[in-house]
């Protein structure tokens, strides 16, 4: 539920007055670093997902003596565990003595995955498999989750699909594209077309690199699946990519079917985890028509809607880190 106080909580830095500058600031400025220790999780279908621990803990290693919880962090489209917003949060958590692990979706850890399938906004089954492995390794730990953009949509869908689990205690979703159809349409209009073009070019390049990698590794069956999708140069919008690539690769009829089944808006009323939604009215990727109503949220979910924050921006000053502080405040309050 939103109220006037939510509008006043975030105040943008004076030099970042609107949504586009807030959105681009993290990408265009120098980022912090964090010491990661990578671990590979083998998936049931023969593929893998890489996770990056900020602290020296491991799924396959020994359980820590003291129980203090584990925060799982999930990136957005085109991101990875080295994305500036992931690094900033992991540094902030480390400063509070909290352990965190960043999940890389399939093919996002710097190494192509083994299957033609990749990741998408509704791939909650991959998050579930990662969680099961983490819970098995740390049966006495509490788990908290933070998702950004695409990763936020995956997180909320997953939370809504699950029954109550005492080990999952809190969650934060930042800049969630609650209705994928509305967000896809938004990136066909006005200045938001810049982001649509950026994502299409990124996805095409990733697809072509994966084709080259499969050919070099002799993965003939998987190469044929990718080749069957045709020439991607004909694709000019995110909707077309989802219709011609995302949907057939992941078992959907078309883009509309993918958007309908994967949008997290329909799962918000079923979430039984203490969850904070952080959104901005001037997000250039998420139009107002994609935002959920207060009535659609479960009693466990609270939305804070700021007037000016952009998309995964919320920059209020050089050293203020408002977004990271707000996330940590919710997780460890």
C-alpha cells in the first residue's frame, strides 16, 4: 500500500533530476568492487548456474558456526553478479556483517551455458532450484532475497508460487516490471525506445555469441535449436524478440503467452513473505499502467512509490547510497 510519506522518503540528487539520468548514473560512473568467490551449481537438466559469494561461505563447504542469515541477490536483464547495483548492495551488506550470494542467471556469469534455453522474466524454476541447493547446504539458516528489474519479477513470481516456508523470512523487489506486456509496449514509445533498442541489440549479440560458442564446442543438437529460430537481424523490438526467441525457446506459445504467464502482478496477492516493493513514478522502463493497485497486494507486501528514482536508480548523493540503505533497513530491521 502507498501513502504520501512514501513519496517523501527518496529525494534525488540535484544533478540527477529525472528518470533517465537516475537510470543511467550507475552504469556510466565508476563502480565499486567486491571480492567474489564463485561456485558452480549443476542443474537437473544438465546445465549450470554460477553463484558468487561475497563472504567465504559455500554450498559445498562447511556451515558457519554462527547463524546470521543469507541474502540472495538477483540481477536484471543484461546484468550479472558484477553489475554496479549488485556490488553496491553486497558491499553494504558486508559492512553490516551480513553474508550475501549473487545468483547469475544461465549464461550471465561470463561463460555461455550448455543449453539453447537461457533466462527470462518468469524463470522462477531456476531460482527455486538454486534455493533448494542453498537450503540443503544450510538447513538452519534463514534466507532473504533481493531482486532487481527482471530478477525482481522472477523473485515475486517465485514467492507467490510457494507455500509458506519458515526459512524464507524477507524480500525486496526493486523496479519490478509487474506487467510485462505494458513494459514491452512502453519501450516502443518516446525516449523509452532507447532502452528497447539497447536490450534488443544486447540480446541479439548474446544470441549470436552463443551460436558461435555452441559451434566451437560441437553442441550440434543445441545449435540446431538456436538455428531453427531464424535470422535475428529481422528483429527490431523487444516484443519481436520475445515472440520469436524467448517464447519458443522456453515453451510459450508466443510473446503474449509469455507475458501473461510470467508477469508477477498476478502473484502479488499470494505472497506470504514480508516483502518490500521499491518503485519510481518516473521509471522510463515501467509505465504507470504496469504498477499494481493497493488492493492486489497481499497483507505481507508493501509498496513504496517514489516520485523520482528512475529504473534501479534512487541516487540521492555521492556517498548516500539511499537504495542500498533502504534495502538493508528492511532486511535487518
